[in-house]
């Protein structure tokens, strides 16, 4: 999971349909939208295949 401590703030613009999907997923996982987005980004980075 993500580290606790200082965090950078980011303004993120999302298409309405993507926002709705993320919000629904967060609700079904009983997480805040913020926590769900962090989880998805962390998971994607962990599963990323190194390039060359």
C-alpha cells in the first residue's frame, strides 16, 4: 500500500464516464474515490513489465 507521510497534490481531469466507473468501483470496494485511484495506480505500477 502507499506510504504515509507528505504527499503531492494533483488536479486530475477525467471524462465523466471514467469518473463514474471509478466512483462505482470505489463504492463497491468500500473505499473513497481517492483511495481507489491510489490503489489502481499502485497495482498498475507493480504489474508493469520493464522495458528492455
